[in-house]
């Protein structure tokens, strides 16, 4: 019995020690009031008055609302806010609304770090600290505020002499994904960096996402496509301050998952470094405002999405390539190679206007190559008949002398050791050597080796290179490098393995089969005797393909460029 009473007494003591009271709230408010007017001369609270009297009620103080015997709201919007936000803010545990927002005119606002104790305010539904001058990183404890529906931590400058961006730095903490009730999220005009967390895709009630004018890197997470309630996405990098580069560093493409954003009204990703074509935006309403201007897009994907793109002008300069001609004798005035540019889109819709020394010399449609007529500075502009408000401009290529290498052949052969590449030159000038580049799709190339050149040579020279790790079908090109840093490309050749590398087993199969020899994940396509596709599945080397839904018979199995026969028999 004594143990029971002792436990009861300890429980009562603990309850009195940790339960917050209105007096605790009053003391916390005094700490906040004092800290946020320090040193500036202004007082957004109208004077402390009797707030220092122990036991007095803070209910009715400026900006204070009480409910259930506790402070439930602190709402101050004023230009005189300054000082710092003290740790005692975390003692106002009954708060459902906290607004300490600096208006445009007045002080610098509240400075210093956002205290980690903010995470104690687990009843908060509305948090607005906008316009202030916080520094440091966002505390991970912000993820504790799971009841939040509104979060504003944006910044705006006080005057032309104050920083144009806020001082919040570091990455957005992944714990932000815990705010499952959030409807509005605004952390714009700060100095946040790093990748956008995939956990943003957990905010399934979100309607407004504004992270504009930060300095994020990496790609836009595809998980944003989960946010079907989104009405606004603002990831623009819209200003040109001297302290920052003219473009943001978000790269990659628009996620294909954006097709799911059927409630979108506004999408702005202006002045980032996005490229790789425009994803299918057919799910985005045609009434939405979509701005993808000043990125690095070409015409890829624009033709099919043009009715959903409102602003898409001023894309980055596209690279101009010179391709080494084959079997053309070198004379005193040439050859100069073939100039080529990849503008994307449908070739037949593209019109290429070529310039020499700034003067138009040739306009043609449906052909991206050009034979320069002599020495000079060349560039091209490209328009597309379906995309009226965008003209792509290439960089300039200066031809100061005939082509440095006369390449007379470039071939490849598959052998048991790999693919053997061979090429021949009959003259070389200032030739540092050849970088060998490989691709699986003829679009994205990577360097796999380098062969030294002869510098200056007027005789024949044969070169070879062995690729020990080719794809089943491999595309190759040579990048010829001069000692002065210039480079040119050869034409692209294709080498296909003579022997099939894939096998299907068991054959006949009953309820499943496997594929050996895969380099990675591949799509398996199964056609019946009439040629109809009856099954498609992406598999890896250890995965099986289930056939229990298929009737007995002979089927054709296609994996990439290889076709196998498979009998199903039970």
C-alpha cells in the first residue's frame, strides 16, 4: 500500500512539473516579446505594461488569443519585428497559430537561427515566419509539426541595400515529408541548396509548393507527381542579383509523373538548367499557366505539348558539331567537314538557317547538316513550324584552316575478344589523338579510351582499338582532338554481335521461364502465332517470366534486337 501511495505522489509531482500552464505561457511570451524587439527601438507589442506581473493573464495582450486556459494564437504582423526568436517559443505548446511576420517596411526582421524547440509546438496548424532574416539551416524538428496546414518561411528584402535573398541555407530536411496535412508550403527567396527531397511526395494534400529563387541542384523529384491536389508549383530562379549566376542548377528533365497533376493551375520552372525534352503533360489542364522559359530545352517533346506551354522562349545555346568527312582528299582549300546540329523535334518540321561571319548563306528544311563553303565563323538558327515562339541558336564554330585530319575509313567488327574498331588517315595536322566514344542508343555517348595521334603526318596511318565490353548493338564515334583544344567528331558506326548472347530456359516451359545473358533490366515481349503481343514484362537476370496465363503453343520472345522461339507445354 505504501508503494501505491508513493507512486501516486510521484505521478502527481511529475504531472505538475511537466504540464504547461497559462503562467508558463505568460513567461514564454515575455521572453519572445523581449527578444524580438531587442536593440531596434521599435515595439510591435505596444509596450510590456503589466506583462511582468506574476500571475497576470496574457490573454488579450497584443496578438494573443487564448482558448481552454492556454495561449492558442500569437499573431503579430509588423515592420518593427527584430531581434531573435528565443528557445522559449517552444514552451507555448498549446499554440495552433503562430504568426511573426515582418511587413515590407521597417527593420531587418527577426534574425538568427530558427530554434529547434519550434518542434515542440505539435499543435500548430498555421505557421508564418515570412519576411524575416533567419540564418542557418531549417531544424529537422520541423517534421514534428504534423498538424500544419500552412507553412511560410519565405524572405523578401527590406531595401535595395539589404540582401536580395534570405540566409536560410543547407538542404530541406527530409523530415518535411512528415507534414501530411500541409496545404501551402512557401520557402521561397532563401539560400537553400542541395537536392529537393523525394519526401515532398508524401505531402498528398499540398496545393501550393513555392520554393522559388533558392539554389537547388539535382533533378526535380518524380514523387511530386503523387501530389494530385497541387495547383501551384513555383521552382523558378527569377532574379539576376550580382552574387548569383544567371541560372539555377536544377537539371535533368520535367518528371514524366507530372502527367498526373490534373488540378495544376500554375507551373513555373523559369531560368533553371533543365533539358532532355519535355515530358508528356497531357494530364495538365490546358487552362493552366506553364512557364519553362530560359532552360536548356530543344524541340524534343514540345510539338506534342505545345497547347500546354504558355512560355518557352529563350532556351540555352545548342552545340554545333563538325563531322570528319570520309575519303575526301585534302587540298589547299579544304575539306572543312560537315557542320551538324541536334535541335530535337521532327526533322521535317525544322528549318535551319546557316550563317557565315554573321551573314545568312543557306536556309533549308528537314536537313540538319551543312557543308561550309570556306574559312570563317559559322552558326545556325533553327525554327519549328509547330512551335512559333522559339528559335534555337547554336554556338559558333570557327574554321581557320582545312580539316586537320583526312579520315578515309572508320569500321568496326565483332570478334570473340570484343569489338575491334579500325580507322585510317592519309594526313594529319596538329593531331593530338582520338577519343573513342560508345553508346547504346546513338544519343548518349561516353568515352571508353584514347589513342594518340601523330601530330603532323602526310603519310597513311592505320589505327585500331578493342572494346572488350560492347553492348549487343553498339554505336561508336571518334572525337578527334587538336593540340590547341579544338575537337571534331567522326560519323557514327554500328557494330552488332554476331553470336546471340541471350538464352531462354527451360524450353519447353510450363509456368515460367528465365533469360540468361542480360546486362541489366530488359523488356521481354511475347507474341503468339498471329504476331499479337500477349505479354510484356521488364526483368533482370534473376527474375522469371510467368506464363501460367498463356495457352500451350509456340511463341516468339523478343528482348532488344534478339528474337527467340519458346514452346509452352503443360
